[in-house]
């Protein structure tokens, strides 16, 4: 199948836009690679410190076999990362079985947005991505590793690890996921309980019961939010082994994939004959493929921030126009909550990523010739991993969807486009995910209500103040203002208003959850209000147009351009729950449209 012309054109634009930065990056990676194995440059004293506690210190000192660095985001508070407790032992065993060594290079923080949702701690969430990149940099700076494996799953963890992996792009890297938890209370039932609680129809005991039945064991949350979108990306971009993303934790197949990932990381070092550094995998085509995967699955809006930041670390410059252009030709092939009733386990059972990649390749909507950790080309990712008599094999299969209510072919999708819109106008530039938004709600004009935090919206709701169609504006929620917390706790409130027959939309310089759903939300509006952006000039009662069909975000008031922006009161954002430590991040962070980065 010939390559889709839009995919070809968008990739060409990315290549041209990135020509200087990508060339400089590759030159740096080549110079670092030419220095040879990292340990050769360490003194005997340096090496003795690095090997002192190891059982395999003689093998390390000889330096003839590769040494694998493990960067882990393990903690046992975060369900998605709790399974990583066992991974270092599995990886060390795999290394020894293959005549090599492995060491835990370092740990990185991993916070849970589910725990901090609606709490002050969420103001550290986006910045944790850059902290993870920095912590990984410290871990790998010891220069004793020929390759690395990265243990991370959730929202900011994978993007932070990718930024670091690209920065150390002269060594190979394989990402090893932990997998999703088994299915619990269906996500749509959980959502209904949340809405009933928001409406005051049930008490906290019933809400807590539903939440505990939904989030009930080790593994990733089962809805298709940022964490599971991350896993999809790693597969589409060739940093996972094929089929690794959605195998449940603590199963024989999961353990086999972990050991195979460690073995593969050892096979692709510069010491062997199949050198595959991360810098060669994370190229313009890989990022274009990642965006296509995001659109085909109806993935997280958070990746519209993370992907540009990840790409910059590899010298690749992405723009929101790339996302919208690829969205316009990418069919929405999956219905996974919140875009449908299924969870990621149902999606995986229906054929999952292997089915999608095969269909998109056949439709000319993926670059087939990208370099991956598994080989040359995405064809490897159409096969399924299976344990046959205890041996891991990748096998061909019939390439049929096993449930067309969850997963459909590219020729007969749920929607013809991926559902991401680039919104522009005199209010700035933002994005909207419309894959779960009813078409009748994608265009609206209404008077604005202005709020400066999400709690004020909830107070107005409880007071019965929303009685007509309303554009709810929550400003001073961008990265410079308060770290750009997710405003996901507004979802039940706004959904209740919508279910009561009102037209509502959200406009904000903040983020929504990667599981943003049926309420139209223009998010990531840049420039942000705290940086003098247009949202700072809005007033209660202004007539605002939000048009996801034509890509318009504007206020229809004649005096708007001449108004003075409101000065934010941000003193309270600077202290408590560790926010003092992140003042330097708030001062130096970039705009959301560019990835809201501090370190890139």
C-alpha cells in the first residue's frame, strides 16, 4: 500500500522544520558513540566503586560483556508501578543467563494523578516529568552502562523517561511495561456513580465502594487515559517489544516479556553486531507514527503536550498542526472508555495494538520502515507474543477483530477521523478531543462564566448558579501559574449540567484528564493567562464561540483587544506540599503548545 499523502506531507514538514535541531542532535549522538563503551573511560577506582556490591564484579571489571542499566519508577503506592518490585531480579537473571550483567542504575519518582486529582499535589504533576528526566540523567551519568531498560508506565513517567533516553540516545534502550490491572467495576458504572455523588444523590460510602471496586489491584487503571496511551505510543514508536503493552502483571507471559526485553537490550549494544541506539529509533517517522496511533485509538490529550517535549529531546520539532492534520486522515478504530464501554483488557482481547498496527500499515497510514528495538520495520508489531511450552514466541494470527463493537478495521471505523481539533482565535490556541463529544455539542456560542480555580466552579454548581448555556472559563491554570494541574474533577459536574439539557463547554489554559470525555473542552490554551494571554482579558458575560468543526476559539466582544489583562494573584500557589521547591520550574517553563518543558 502506498503511503498516505497527508502522512507523507506532514512527516516532510516535520523533517524540514527540524532540519537544524535534528542534525545537531545526531552529530552529538554520533560523537558520543564514537567514544566506544562507556566503562572504558573510567579509572580503576571509578570502576571499583561501581562494582563493589555486585556478585558479578569480575565480569564487570573485564568489560567484555555488556552491562545493563535499570532505571526504575517502582513504588508500591502506585498500582501501575507496584509490579516493578520484581523486575530487577528478573532482569538480572536474564542478563546472567546471557553472559552479561545488570545493575539498578537509579530510581525516579512516580506520582499518581489519581491520588492527587483535585488536590494541591497535582500542581507538581506536570513538572514531575522533567524531574524524572533529570533523575534518569543522574542515574545514567555514571557511564557504566552499555544499554538501558526503563521501567515506567503512567502519565508523566514514560514521557520523562523518553526525554532522558533520547538525551542518552547513543546507548540503546528498551521500555518494559507492567501491564494493566484485571477488569473490575466497569468504567461507565463508576462514572455514573461519580455523577450521582456530584448531584448529591448518594453519599461518600457508596462512592468509595465503587471506586475501590474499580481500582482494585496491581497494574495500570483500565480506562484509556494517559498511562495506557503511553503504552500504545511505546509500541507504535518501537521502544516496546511487540505485543508487550497490555499483558496483565504477575503472569507467566508478562515475566517472559520482561526477560526477553532485557535480553534484547543486551543484544543491541555497540558491543555486538546489531547496534540500535535510541537516537536512531526516535526519528521523525517514529513520532509521526506515534501521533497516528494516538488518533486511531482516541488517546489522551495529555500526549499533545508530552509528544512535543519528547520529540524536542531528540531534535524533532512537532506542532499542533501536525496532530490535527494526521487526525483528519486517521480513522478512529477503537471504542475504549471513555470513548466506549470496553476497557483496555477488552481492547487487547479483541486484537489490540497488533490488529491496529496491521490495519494502519495496510491503509498506508504508518511508516513501515522505521527502526525499532525488535528489528527494521513495523511488521514485527503485527505478530502476537505467546508462551508455547514455556517458550516465548511471536506468531502470526488471522488478523481479524474479535469484537467489532470495540475494534474495527481502518476501512470501516467508528469515525473517519481521530477526533483532535486545533482551535485558534482571539482567545489564543488550544486543542479539543471530540471523539467522545456528540456532534451536536461541538459548536456553541454562550456567555462566559470566569473562574480562577476548579473549586469555585463546583461551589457555583452547588449554589445552583448554572441555569443557562454557559462557557465555563477556568484560567490561571497554566504551567507558569500553578504547574498546569489536571481539572478532571470538573468532569462529573459539567456532565451533570449537560445531562440536564444545558449546553456547556470548558475553556482553560489548564489540562483535563487523559480520559476527557463527553463535555467539549478547549484545553491547553496558549499563551496562558498568567503570561499575559488573552484569557486574562475575559469578563463574566462575554459572548464566546467554541467551534470544534471550524477550529475557532474566540470572544465576540468589540472592546476585547483594548482591555487590560487581569493580574493574577498567585501567592498561594508558591508554598505547601512541596510547591516551594518548584518555583524555578514555574519561572522557566515553556508554553503548553511547545510541550510545557523546563529541561527541553
